[in-house]
């Protein structure tokens, strides 16, 4: 008897991992938040050094 809930194939799970990394990069580095005064989480929690004007 076959179960309705099948365990996912390990290869399918591994193949999806790069997409998860891209999601978190975009979510934390590129998407400003209204609750953070339109800053990204990375800008708020990991301040970037100021660039020296030449």
C-alpha cells in the first residue's frame, strides 16, 4: 500500500538549496523595510563603512 504522503527525494531537496540562499540574500540585502526606516536588515544590523570621497 502506497502512502499518500511521500518523502521527498533527497536530490530534489539539494537542488532547491541554492534558491533558498538567493531568497535570503535578496530578503536581507535588497528589500528595504518600512519598520526599519526604509533600510534593509543588513544596513541596520551590519553597518557598512563610509566610502571616502576622493
